[in-house]
C-alpha cells in the first residue's frame, strides 16, 4: 500500500472522567521534512508526545482504532502498526477484545497476568495466539504423571508451541499442552485454530471447564526454546501450570507455560467473602 502524506493533528489536552481520553481536535500540518516519513511513524510521534505530556494520562484508554484512523486520516493497518510500536516502547498495553490502555513508561517490560476470576483467565489466554510446532500422543511415565497429577501409563495428547501477543512476532512464552485421551479428538481441529485448546474441548465434547488450578514456580529455561524467548538455556524461568477440570472433577487439560523470569509479573485481586 502506498503511503499518503497526510497532515497529523496537533495535541491539545482533553479527557473525560470515565477512564477514556478524547483525541485532541485541534490540527496543524507537520513540517515538510517530517511528512516524508511513513505515516505510522508520524502517528507514533504524535501519540507518544501526547502520552508523555499527559494528554492521555496513565490508566486511561486511547480512542479506538477506528477513531484514531479517522483522526489521522490513515488506514487501520497504519494505526495498528503505530500501536504496536507504542507497545514495544512500553507506553501502552492491550489485549484482544480489550481497550488500549496507557501505562507508566517502562512498566510494560514484564508480561503481566491480571486475574480475578476464571473468566479473566480465559480472556487472558484467548488474547495470545498459539503457534503449534508439534503434536503427539504419548503415555505418561512416572515423571510426567507426577507433573500432570495423573496415573502412570495414562495417555495424553501433547501439543507444544509458542504464544504471541496479537500483531506481534515476538513470543512471550513457550507452551506445552496436555489433553487427556478422552478429548484427544481436538487434534483434528488444531490446524485451523490459534486460540486456547480448552475452547475446543468445550465445543467438540459439550463439556464445560468449571475449575482451573494455577501454580507458579521457577524452573530452568528449556534449551531448545531459549533463543526464541531471548533467554539463556538453563537460566531461571517462570513456569505457569494450569490444570483444567470439568464438572465431574476429571482433568481435561494441563498447560505448562515457560516465561523468561525478567519479563514476567503476576497480579491477583482477592476479595473477602461473607
């Protein structure tokens, strides 16, 4: 797609009380030299300046991609590339289906899990693309059985690959997924699926995941995947182990995600029950 030299708008501080900040309406032409740069670079420069000046305060939401596209008279592709650059710079955070939020500069170097309920966990997992590298059926030896909380000799469908944030080619973790043999038929749907495996179990077998047990622990970074995660083999990583159970209590799936320790943070909110 050819680039258009479209003037961008000058910032002017305007915000609402609902956590959303309105795009400035005043406009001005960029200097001619600046207008020779790609459009997404112009958008990045303008939004970055506005964020740092407080036009969009920390914790508020940026306008939608459509509104930003209208404001700058550019395509959605251009806006998405600009937002990707702002995410890389640690100025915003976003998840699929959720608004883009301004964060404190330098605070987004860690990939943050914010979980209050099973629905929050499902939303978090759904926001990451799963690129599958291998699929195999295996019987659990004593070590794997202990890891999965299953019986030795029990059969599991093993799926592994990397998870990526939307619109990014930098993986945030390497994932091993073990699906109980009762639900191994999901294998035939994997080729056209980038989302979470538990959704396939629910859809194909009519089951419902009602409980997820989550455990975080440190472990050595697996050597075969270290370079993709910009880590050193054997260095400390964070393992996030999730055990998915259906209403009967049977384990339907166990996922084990490996994150570089320096890029991981976990947030959980607890409320007192009456």
